[in-house]
């Protein structure tokens, strides 16, 4: 572990300052697991004290088995050249997270996307409700309990004859009355 | 002397010939198919020899080419572009996505069959169809035009009610301007 | 009365000739461009098919009265200018009115169409159209300067402002104005690059960024009529250049059918050769921005034009 | 009573009457003005005989009133335009206060112009000139504080002109012993022979009114700040008084000069011509960057006056004819255009082109006037503007050897297409915005004068001979003999012609054929849509979305012509003003208020006297 000194150092400084857990994933990748309420403090600390001036990304994962949403803030320090992942888990019922667009302006875009796709509310978030979708009034579509296929079947016209896991070549050859060439048979799914 | 019916036939023949030989294409570059259009138009495949030519705005266009999956949000724009085109107008659905949704068949925001929302003259299947198949699709359209079978602008106008119902099913907040037919 | 009948016949003949030649030239250029790009290309009569198709469109859209009138202005300007320039020098078959309007009139009449079309484009309310018009008018101020300089040079060199007279002088002396005043010819040639709006001066109707600019709201019969006007204009500009600089065409002493056909042949050869200049220049050039285009015309072409005027004064 | 005195008297009493009536019934103030001008016009065109002279003496000075063929041209122009403008004014000024002030000055300024036309001696000429200047100044500052600065500018330049003119008049009396204009001309007062400063001073005086560079800086502001119904006269007719005077001076130089290539003639031709040309170019390029329609028109006025001066400066038959023709046509179309701007201002509340667009369906008659006038302004066949431009170019090319001036003028007139388009597009075309939905067509009394002017433009385009006849007679007075004119054929000295009859016939026939073809063809399939239904890549513009392209309309041209925009005459005058102020400030410091300093000055003065005693007092 000699070559991961600066990563370890970063992790140490964060864990000691906030009493949180974390780990070094590999070189230039460090992640910490924080409580919901501590996230903005960690981010602010990382930005002001440790030189992580850039919010590279912010995303959300739906852990439906745990009944939790996980929010991941990816921040980047151009001096240390380290990506720091700040991860936090929040409840799925009436999810709400602190709005960090006062720390980074660009967080506004990510937060609007997460609000639309997962239904997580960020109090004080400026911007229209619609982000990428227009006039969406169903369940937020990126939630795992949203059945997109069912929705598509109900909403959109389905062309008859579409069946999954069927070899197109055979269908075509049936229709046109020709045989599937031998060389093509080795790709066939029905062995 | 030729009677009225025959002369009308001759006129129709000439008109259809001109229409078929001069297709101004409004390529609505949705999805991945847009990348096939430059290949089709440029030196290697040269669609211009069939009289196929790009048009910049729907007002000048004859053919609306939908090149790939259509999100519901995009569908709104496509409908508007289609309605702004002037008759006779043709639509070519390009790629599996316009036929049955293709690999996006279960997506919550892409439509699966284009002809439910605007009338389609020719489908070109494939994911993606190569420029050869694109040109063959255009040739098929030309045949239809020459036979006088491609009159979908009229069909759309007459069955507007049905199409509107389908469109409104997808586009819930219908804010489109009323089109004075 | 016979005279009038002949005139009307001649006018119609001239219009048909100008239209046909202009459209065919456009088609040939498309074909040639395709060949240069290693394509097969459309047939040379493709433009006629396009025009016919546009004219038989079943529905058309206009954005109001000026939008409706836009093609009318173009056709008026095109046909009027066509009738006021000599097609063949002193030929009876084209007994037009080239004696009744001179170069200054032609200069002003030629902008009539573009301005009228610009008004129509303006009424459509499409911002792209307005941007295109702004660029087109700016570019026009650019290329008109060398063009007018070369015309002034010709006018003072031969002390006449009539195209017919200039052609006649070249016919009598046997020396083309392109040789007797090469600088003026060069200036005019540069100006013609801008006039034909091929690359690099095609920013007016840049299809990719402006959605074809001023004509973006026109389709069907309106676009078709504009196309015909544009074709006639191409023929006008070429014929005007041929008669001003390249010795003209036709023999006023012999106006028999064979001589007329011969004259037409000469006219076609000269015009086509001239037409190749902007086309060739366009093939090898990317697009200029508007201010670059204007400054292009205000540098060497204008300098050549000024030299041409000085040459004309002291020769 | 003598008809001339009667006319002047009617004017003055009309001015007083309208002032009084405003106190009683403000509505009738405008009507009084209209009636006054109508009565005068009627009297003038029925009673006044051309070339009749009335002599009288005032304070021992011989004075003459009369109308000759030359001034008759301007009389038509002034009275015709004033009549229509006063009719326009009734509704336009309706809701303003201080109407008495406005209308009495309105009448007075017209009285001044008519007086100038009547005057055959310099004294009355000067008096009426001042009446015209002062009354127009009072109207410029009608708007109060907003326009006081432009009014001040106007007054300063007018004062410069007036003093120059007065100096010249006094010198003429001193050198030639007469105040009568025709006698002064016959004595060769303007011939640049012995008293070269006399014609120069006079030209300076006239050039201020004709807005010639570098004395034009007052014009754009004054034209755009005064009420539009007056600006129609201000720019249309009053600037032509400068042209009238310049014509007199120049014509007497050219037509009495025996040697065509005499040095003074050439100098005058070059200097004045180039000043006119530069005026035209600079005003044009400033016109096309304006966003206020009134300002645009004001700059365009200056540019058009530049053409007229170029025409005059050639001194040739065709050139002067072109100038006079352009003067009349300019009065007509610029009068019409300012009325259009006035109508838009009254109906919409602003003339800022970035705020207005798409008025064509709301104000069709106004648009018709604007279209016709703009076609005339741009000099596009077949309207009257083209006739004037044609003659101007032919005069420059065939007769004056001033070839590069042709290019300058042509540049200016091609750039004029740009602002012409800008004007029409800015106000009438483009998107129909929601903010202007309530706008209605202007009232009938405003429409009528505009449409009359538009019709005049059409008629003079088809039959320019209507105007050529009085112009030809007027030019005979100026000393140009055998001025040929035809009803519709324009001929230059090389014998080339532009036949307006053929041109109009062709245009008319083609127009009818194509228009019918285009309208009837597929009539059922053609439909008209609103300006929101445009191809915007499928996006639907919302109602409040402004899609019109208005701001920085000619930015590419501005970038290309950036060197031309660097120098502004306004700035140079301002710098001059600042420098003078600094000098005066320094001079003021002499007066310290301290008695001892003054004593020191006296001592220094005496010492200087003593030192230079021998050189100063030689005899």
C-alpha cells in the first residue's frame, strides 16, 4: 500500500474530522459513507479545506431491498488528482435531501434530474418541475418499483407479432419460404 | 381526341413522375439513424442521383424521414413538423425503433409504432439500416408515388380525429396550436 | 400593329429562352458538382423536375400579403431586366427594349427583386429569414462597389451608358472590353462571385445554420416561382457580362435564322464559360462570414475597379 | 390689397388666431391651422402671377416681393406639404397640451418659408429666414426638457448660419450697393471673382439648413425630437429652403461663368460635391445602426440632402434638374415617412423598432404608404425616386467628370437599401407580438394625407414630366437654356435614355400576369397562417416569446465597416466645444476681481504700447 499514501492521508483526515467510515477503492479513488445530515458539512470541508473544488457528478441509486435511496456525490481535486465519493443513504418514504446548490451551482442540474427521476425532494431547489420529461405524472420512472414494461405495454401501441427471444432469420425465412443458410444456423438461439 | 379521363391520367402521370423524381427530404435526425444520412447523401452512395435532396425546413420538404426511436417529447415536435409540411407529403420510418420500438420497446418514454401517430408510407427495417437499404426504401416510395398510392397527407387530414386521439394519449398536456386545415 | 405583335412574341421568346437556359445551367452545375465530388449526380434536367414538383404541390402556405407577393417581385425584376438587356446584338428575333433602359436602370432594377423577396421573407416572421436578409443586404453592399466601379469605367471609356452601344462598339472594333479594360473586367468578375452566391459567399442561405435563410418559410408554388426567377436572373447576369465585357453575341448585319442560331450558340458558350468561374471558385472554397465577405470585396476587387476607372480616364 | 401682403397677413393672423382659439376650444386649433394654410394655398395658386413684382420701401430700404419660376417650384412643395401635414397634425396632436404654442409656431414657420419664397431682396429674405428658424426652434423644444439639448444644438448652428448670411448680405450692400437678389446676381456678386467670401458665407448659411456636413449635427436630433407632423415639414420643406438658396448661388456661379473649367468652378464642384457625398455616406451608415425609426429617418434625411447637394454642385443641366427633382420627391416621400412614423407613434406609443413588429395587418394603409415611400427613397424603379437618382448618376458620369463621387454616392445608396429594409421590417413585418394586439389603424384624417403623398409618388414615377415642366421653367430662370423635358423619357447628354413608359408598361404587364398566376394557381390549396406558425425545428413558440430579430440588425456590416464608424462629426464638434470652453475659461480668469491685478494689466498694456510705439503709430 505504499503507493496509496495520499489517498490514505485524505481518508484519514476525513474520518478523523467527521468520525465517518470510508475506504480507499484504488489509486485516485476514495469513498466515504456519511450520515444524511453530515453530507453538506463534508462537502463544504472538502471544498474549502482539502481543495476538492469540482463537483463532477451527483447521482442516485435505488436500493429497494434495503428500502433506501443512496445518493453519491463525486467531487474532484485538481491538485491531489483524487475522486472522492461521498455516499449517503436516505429513507425511501418521503425522501428528502439537503440542497447543496449553494456550494456548487451545477448541483442544481443534478438535483433537478434526481428529483424528477427518483422523486427525492430538495427543499429550496430552484427550477421547473419538468426537467427531461414533459408532463410526467406517474411514479418517478427510475424507481425500481416502477414497471416500465408494463407501463409501455399499457401506454404505447404494441405491434402484434413481436415476441422476445425469437430468431429473426427464421421468421424471415418462414415468411419468404426459403431456408436459413447453414452458416447462419450456428448463430441460432434454438440449438 | 382524348377524353377527360385520359387527359387526367396523363396529367397525373406527369405530376407523379415529377414528384417521384424530386424528393426533398426533411431528415428528422432522432436517435442513432441520423449518422446514416450523410453516408447516404455523399459520394459513396449518392442519393442525389434519384433526385433526393436535403431540405432545410418543413415548408420545402416532401419527405419526412424519422431516423430512429422517438421519445414522447420528440413526437410532439415531429407532429408539428409533419403538420407544417405541404401536401403531398410522405413519411419514411427508418430503423426498427419506428416499427416496433426496437431495443427500446419497453421504455417508458419511447413510442413503439410510428404509424399510430402519423401516417407512414414506407418503413425501412434494420438496426441500423445501411445506406443501400435506405436507398431501396426511397425507391419503394418512388414506386408508390408513381402508382399514386402515396397520398397519406389526405389520409391524415381525413382521419385527423383518430390520429389526434392517439397523439393525445401520449402527449397529455396538449398545447399544440390548432391547425386550420 | 405587326410591330407590337412581333415585340410581344419576342418578349415571350426571350423569357422562355432565359428561363430554359438558366434552369439548364443550374442543372448542369449540379451534375458537375456531383462529378467533382466523385458522385454520379442528378440528371441535368433535375431542376425542371424540382420546379414542376413544387408547382404541383397540393397545398401552399403564405404568411400574408407581402409573403404572397415575394415571388411576384422577383419575377417582375427578372423579366423586366431580361427585356431591357440585349440578348443578341441587333437581332430581329429578340426585339426587346434594350434601347429604352441603360446600365443605371439595370443596376437598380436588379436589386428590386431581392428587396421585394426580402420583404416577403420579413413578413413570415421567421428569425432565420431576417438574419438571412441582413446578411444578404450587407453582402450586396460589398459586391456592388467593385461592380459599379467596373461599370463606371466602361461607361466613361466609351462614353455611353447603354449596353447595346457597348456591345456594338465591341462588335465594330473587334476588341473585347475585357481586353481593352482588363482591370474593370477583373473587378466585375470578382463581383460576380458574390452575385451568384456560390461558396464562399453563400452565407445568406446557409442551409445548415440558417435553415436556408430568406426562403425558409416558402414552399410549393412560391418556392417554385422563386426558383424560376433565380434561373432567369442567372441568365441575365451572364448575358449582361458577356455583352459588357466578352464581345457580346450575334451579328447585327445578318439576322437570318442560321446566323441567329449561330449567335445563340456563341452566347451559350460564352455564358457557360463565364458561369464556370464562380462555380469553380465555389468548389474549392469554404464559407466566408459576412464581414469577411464584405471586406473581401472592398479590398482587391475595389482596388482593381479603381485602377480600371483610372485606366479608362487616361486611355 | 396686394396679394403678397395679404398672404403674409393671413399667416400672421392665423398664427394669432390659433393661439387664441386654443384658449377657448383646443380642438379647433388644428383646424384653424389647416384652414389658414388651405386659404393661403388657394389664394396662392389662383391669384399670384409668376414674375409679378411688388416694390415697396421700408425704412428707406428698397424691397421687392414676387414669385419667379424658380421659387414657384419651392412654393408648390412648401404649400402642398404643409397643407397635408397640417391635416395630419389635427389628430396627431389631439391629446397634447400647449397646442396654441405649437400651432402658432407651425403657421409662423410656414409663413417664414413662404416669405422666403416671396422675397426678392436680401433684407426680407433674412427676416423671413429668421422667423422660420426661430419658430422651428420653438417647436423643437416643444417637448420641454427632453429636447432642450437638441434645440440648443439647432439654435447654435442656426446662429452660425445666420451670422454668416448676415455678413454676406452686408458685404453685398457694401460692395455692390444693392439688396435686390437679382441685381446682385447680375453684378456678379456670387462669382468667386473679387469678393470670394460673399458666396462662401452665403453657402455656409444655407448649408446649415440643408444639413451639409460638417454643419449637419443638429439635424438628426432636431428632426427626431420635434412632433412628427412638424418634422414632415421640417425635413421635407424647410431643409429645401437651404437648397433654394444654394441653387441661386451655385447657378449664378455656373451659368454666368464663361469658362467651364475655370478654377473657381472646379474647386466649388469638387469641394461641395465631395462634402455632399461624404454627408450622404456618413449619414447613411449612421442611419442603418439606429433602432429608433424616427432617428433612422432623420439620418436618412441628411443623407438624401447630401444627394441633392451633389446634384446642385455639378452645376450641369441634368445635375441641377436631378437636384430639384430629388428635392421635390424627397419632400414627398420623407413627408410621408415621417407621417408614417407619427401614425405609428400615436397608435402604438413608441417608434422603437426593437419593441414593435408586425404592424402590417394592423395598419395596412400606413404600411402601403411606407412601402411606396421606401421604394421611392431607395430609388428603385418605377417610382419617382428612381428618376431623380438616374438623373443624378447620369449627370455625374456624363457631365461632371467626378467619377469617384459616383462610387461614393452609389455606396451610400446601396447602403440605403439596408436601412430602408430595416425601417419596413422593424415596424411592419416580423412577428405579430402580443403587446401590440390592441393597435388599430390610424384615424382617417391621418391616413388621407399619407395616401395622397404615396399616390403622388406613384404618379410622378410614371409621369415624371409633371414635375419636369415647372422645373424646366425654373431652371430657365437660373440661366439654363433649352432644358428639354418629356413626359416620361429621361435622356442624358450622350443620348441614352430611360423610358419610364416602357419600364412601367413592362413592370405592369409582368406584375398583372404573375400576380394572377400566383394567386389563382391552386387557390383552394393556399392558406394564410399567422406569424407564430413558422418552422422552428418543431418547437412551439409561446405567446410571449419574441422571435423577431431586431437588435443589432446589421452587426456584420458594422464589423466590416468598423473604420467608418470611428469618427463621428458630433464628437469632433463636442471636442471643439470643450476646447473653446477651456479657452474661455482661461480668458475668464483675467477677471480676478482684484483691483491690483487690474492695475497690473493697465501697466502691462502701457508698457507694451510704449515698446511698440514706433511700429504701431508710424505716422
